[in-house]
C-alpha cells in the first residue's frame, strides 16, 4: 500500500507553480509580499487591507538593535566562519519563549479570552486576565519592555490597524489589559511589539503560532544585514573576550583565583 | 582598555529605534517591506523602483513545492515535535551550495565578468564564461532546472525588471550565457530562479552573498506555511517509513537479508 | 556597576584548563569519556561504576538506522551542500518531543513517582501511572516501539545496570509499568530505548532534561557517520524525488491534475 | 523504476540492530564509546589501541570555558527559552572555519603533505609548508593559541599517542612545523588543540572532515553542561546588556548621540 504525504500549499508543474491554487506568476503580478504571506499562511487572499498591514508589521519588526539575542547568536555563528544559512538559522533558533515567542503566548491568551466571552465585554475580560496572572504570580506575555515605555512600535501599529479598518476585539482587549495592569499594579506595563503583533495577527485570523512565525519572518531581514556586516567587518573570535565571567564552581585540584577574561576553544 | 562592537545598522533609544539613521516609525509609514530590505542590506533607501522589484522577487521565491529539500528538512524537524523556530532553522540550514546557494555562486560569476570587461561586450563575456566552464567540466550555477524549461519565474522576473528600468548588464549577461550555452552544447539550459535572482540582485548592487540571503528571506515565508501545516496534519514519524533503503555495508556478524523499510530511533 | 556571567563548569588559565575544579589533563589521564560526561553534567566524579554504564549507553544509542528522522534531516541538509556543523545541527534539531525527547518526558514521570511515594511500592506506583494515562487517553512516553518488541537495547541496558549495581527504583518502576500496561490493555508495550535511558539516567541522579541530552550526545556519533557518507556518495538533490505527494489544496486558477513527483526549488 | 537510498552504516531488524555488520548488543558488550566512534566513522573495528586514544581525545576536547563562542551561542539560545536540541544545535553551528574547524583545514594540509612526499622527509615537508604559508601571507590552521603556549592539551595528547603506539608521520610533521615556524618567524606558535586533533585523527586514518567531526562530538558534552546550567541559573535576556556597542552608521533623520547599552527586541 502506497503512502502519500498530503499538502494543501503548493504544487509544481513543468510550466507553472501553483500556490494555494493560484499561478505563482499571477500572484507575482498582483500581490505585495504581505499579501503573499497572508495567502501562504491562511490559504486565501486577504479579504481587505490585511496585506498592507502585514507589510507595515514586517517593516516594524525587521530590526531593533545589535543587542537582540537572536542578532547576537547569528553574529556569533557568522564570526566563527560558518556560512550565512547556518548563522541565520542560529539567530532564528533564539526566537524562543523569552524572545519573540511572547507573541505566540499573548495571542493564545487573547484568542482564548475573545472566544470564551459571550457576550464579550472587553473591560471584564481584561480584568480577569490581569487578576489571573497576578494570582499565579506570572508576568503577562506581550506587556512591558526594558527600554521602551510606551513602545513606539506598538503605538504606531495599532494606529495603522485602525486606519486600515483591521483593529478588532483582540486589539481592544490588549489595550484594556494595559489599563487593567496599571489599575492593579500601579505600574506602567506598556504593550510591547510582541503584544501588538499578537493582537493584530489575532484580529486578522492568524493562529497563535503565526505570531511567532511573523516575527521570525520579519527579523530574518535584520539578521541578514547583521550577518553581512559581521562577515565584512568582524575579526574572528571578536565576541569572546568581552564577557565578564565569575567562576562559582568547585576548586578540587586547582586554585581559587579567577580565570582570565579571554576567549579560546 | 574598553572594547566595542561596532555596527552601522541600527540603534535603539528609549523613545525610538533608528535603522540606518532613519526613525523606524518613519520607515514604517513610508516603506514597503521590499524597500526596508533594500535599506537594511545596502545602507540607503532605493534610488529607483528597487523596492518594487524586491517585493516581486520575494513573492516569486517564497514557495515552490513540498519537494524542495529545505521544506522537507523543516517539516521533518516539525514532525519530530521541535518548535517552529527550530524547524524553520533546519529548513534554512538546507539552503546550501546545491539548493538556493547557486544564486550566490552565479552572482559572483556575473559580477566578476562585468567588473573585469573593459569595454564590456556581453556576447564575448558570455562565450568566455561558457568556454571556461566547459573546459573545467563544470555546470554553470544558475542555469538548468530539472523540471522547468524555461523557468517561468526567471522569464517573468526579467520582464518585470525591464518594466521597472532595473535590468542592467548582469541581466544581459545572464541571457547571453543561455544563448552561448545552447550554441556550445546544443542543449537548452534555461536560466533558473537562482540565476535570475543573481542577475537582478547584481544589477541592484547587492553583494553576491545576498543573492543567497534574499532567497533565505523569501523562502522563510513558505517554510512557515509548511511547518504550520505539518503541526496541524502530520502524524508523528510520518516521514520515515517512506524511504526505500538498500544496505550496502559489510555483513560481519549479521545476515545479508535487507532490513525492513520502517522508521524508528 | 559591572555585571558578571556566573558559571560553575570550567575555567581556562594560560597553563591549564579546569573542569569542575579538576585539571583537564588529570581527567584525561584517568577518566573514560563516560566518566567525563558524568562529571560535566553532575558536577562530581561518579561515586560508583556510572562511567561504565554511561559508556555502554552511549554505544547503544549512537546509531539505529538511516530511517531515524534526525538522521534523515542531517543527510538532507548535507545533501544540499551545507557544511558538517550545519547538517549535524539540523539532525540534532529533530530530537524533539516525538523523537528522542520521550526520554525526558519518561524521566519526569518516573522521578515524580519515586519522589512522591512514601513508602514507595513499585506495583502501586506503576498501576497509578498506567491508570492516569489511560484516563487521560495518553500514550506513556518511553513505552512501545513500532519495530522492536522487546527492544533489545532496553533489555540489554537493564541487565548491564544490574551487573554494575546501578539499577534502582526507577528501573524497577519502568519494568512494573510494562507489566501494568499489559494487565490494563492486553497489549505488549515494551520499554523502548528512550524509556530505558530515562530509568537509568534517573537512577544515576541525572535531571530529566539530561535523558534527552544523553541521547543527543550519543546520536551525534551516528549523525557524523551519516553526514560523512552523504558527502561521499549522495548525488545533489537525491532525497527529493522520492516523496509521493498528494495535493489537497484549493484549485482556483489552476487545474486539479496531480503534480509530478519531482524535486526542485 | 524504483529509487533507493543506499547506506553502508546500519540496518534495523525487529530483533536486532546492526551497525557496520555487527550486532549492536555485541558492540555494547565489548566496545568503549571510542571504539564505537571508530567503527561508525571508519567502517571497521580499531586494529590497535585507537579506541583508547579516541576516548582520551573526547575527554580533552569536551570542554574549555564559557568563553568559547560555540558555548556562548548555545547559552544565548537556551537563555531565550528555546529547547535543548535547539540550543545545542546553535552551539554546534558555531563550530565553523574559525572555531574548531581549523582541525579539518590542518588535517587536509598534513595529509596532503604526507601523501605527496616520496620519500617523506619530515623537516623538508615542514619547511615547505611554512614557506608556502609565509609566501601567501596566511596563518597556518592548527598553530597558535591566544591563551596557551604551549597548549597543555596538545602536549598531553601527543604523549598519549606515543604511549599507545599511534603517533605516526602526521604527528611528526605537526611537531616539525612548530620548529620550522619558530625558525622562520622567531615567534612561538605552538600546536593548539585543533592541530593536535588533526595530526592524531590523520595518523588513525580519519578523513580531514572528521577532525572537525570529532571536535563537534566531544564538545557536545560540554554544550550540554552549559545549556543545563543556563536553564537552571540564567535570567532571561541576561546576555544582552553586556555588550559595549559603538554605532558607526549614518545619521539621517536621527541624532549622533550613542544609543544606550541595553537589550531588547
């Protein structure tokens, strides 16, 4: 008995490639990259101006600074003389639960709340979410940033979504959570770019996983720029001498003096 | 003495993020993702319609079929229960010299020829490249495809570049090589999507490495779609039983009978 | 205020390297690799014959067959022309929750049960675990194999642990679960290599995470062999034509005929 | 026509697994991990005491310090909340041409010289290699270390190889190169661990690629220890604030003041 791998994404023929049933060349003639991303991930062309919002989101998330850990990981691997696909892969590997992945967790939270509430009262839902997190002693994913308050990217993206008619209940809920957090804690915990992404992706109908996915896609552009710069300007092993290390382990046959701050293998 | 990591790409302040000297929010208001990619990788805004061509290129390269090895690698890793960043990273790792990487090799070839020739005669340059490859018994990277002849993506991208006024000497050289290859070998070796990407990226001023880089970026969109589909529909271990394996190794303490076609760890 | 990264693992001086407080050269003179692994991961030298058991475990887990998905992922990436570190990394990325990762989940289960039970009655604990899994409709990680019944590796490893005096309550519990599973379901669900690894690692005092870690380490040896063979014998793109694909997606502007079974990008 | 993937490494049957023709359980009863690695990579059991030397080499290369870039990459990815297989994969990705990969380059050099010279005069061969590198203005891979002079690991490994009767022409050549380098440059450029590994692997009959491969395998043990420690003790985002960054890019719409030293995404 023959086994098949099934897919509903694309198929290639000698004379054409079809993606989600459309000829790829027709798509290339008519679609922005944002629209193509929507089609690939949702299986249909955007019903409204989602392609425009996605373009804006990809621009906003493409780059932050050399201090982002994914950027740091990618440059470290490039600096060791591995090829670009390997360096970018290492950078993307760093987009985990604590870095970029908060978008997925936030989207799960927002989508569950919007799905559950019948009728949906945004202030009640927000208060419940904040209360639950406080009771569990947990930080809410997507809120708070070590540098930005507010995060100018979140502010801008929500304004743009409103302009395009794409701000729905998830955006409203995210904003209500900021208010509820302030009321509950007295602290300002602004929506960060992960949270904004989560709300917008949710209002456009993306699965929570794709909040993380869209961040991966956008940030790949920034990673390429950093890897290119690292190959061009970085001396081999340049990252290593920079760390201040304190040894806290046992001293059995050795001495307790601190080791030198230097690299090597 | 303090050591610094230098970068010319971006910096983050409390109230703003600057990329290549521009406020990220200004960029988000005015740029397509294609323009942002140009800015990130070349350090300045596109002088002409390069952003539009990049958008089209990203759409065209975003997806081909489930048979692409990078897609296969990403789905295999997703199928094993690793997270999305890990699956996409594995897919990108497969964009090596024999898959997607041909664009970089082709761009090196085209850029070296255009740089060297003074004055630049495209037919002479093409004939020399073909002769050199034939003498060395090598395939030219970027030419020939196992399925497409011509590759509809290459045909379309060149037409689009002409429309946008962005087809220059590298595009002309790539086309002349196809003619010269046919004259020399009697075989049709059409420009493939790697070759088209190489020529277009070169005419827009990208370094050869970024031919591979742009492919990585575009294909990440397709990888996201496949990984999402794999999580949703793929049974664990489903890839493994499919391979027909023939054991060719020694039989020391065992038997020569062929092993069963099945998976496992 | 200066910030430090703390570590208790190692430090390097001009004249020596210290690992967990021992001079690396002293370790090299006196330790097997199994003992070194124990020291690295547990912070002290093995009190008994754990180094011998670890050597045996590493041998047993080093290789299974080309059908293992991690092997498949590594060979696919090598076949695309990426370097060995990139191919091995992709293979390791596939050691997720459904492939190799079951050892970690099984170790969590076993350790929680042994820790909780006061006094520890192995048959009662096993029956409770089986009952809980059945009630939740879940498979128990570490039990059952699509090819082996029993898994000769599990049988051998437990015998070896007994011989070395290293089989404790986690090994006893794992065996009791097999019996309880059979009593409950009527089916034979033998301990597989993940489950054996989980029990042995737990009896030696490893954290559950290291059940997965030890599998990663051992299997890296097999991945190296496969990647080496792939570079030596694999034609580029050889994996791709092998998949039987059935397209299940929409047909909007195209046709419903099945696409050809072929590779490409 | 059916297509097959051929392999000479292993096959799995219901009742047994065979590696290179041997029953895996027989191997587990009789082999150290070092002997298993030799069998996997060379296709036959060690003819002499190669298994012992490999064990020692694996211990010596398993760990250096937290400053090794592969360790740094792995910890960065672990710190971001990605799973262990993803963090270890990123660490291995960093074992590129400038970090661990020098062993492969050195092995190529040594093996080519030993193969070419008829009769083989070690001093002449060493002088030729040093002369060639000096003429090309290149560093010799495998010689020189930023911290160690001599590298205690190289000294120890060569002594051990002699003790085991496994030091052959490649070891002799490596030592002669150190002498020739000193004579030519007046500087002390001791054999480092990559160079020692290259010479020993070559004398044992490994392909150059496996010099890098053996380093990957050994260092995976150290990476596991660091990733485990990072999960246990590292605060999220802790790596990022540490870098001193100097922005060197354009200031178009922004200001020239330096950005704050902080992390974020």
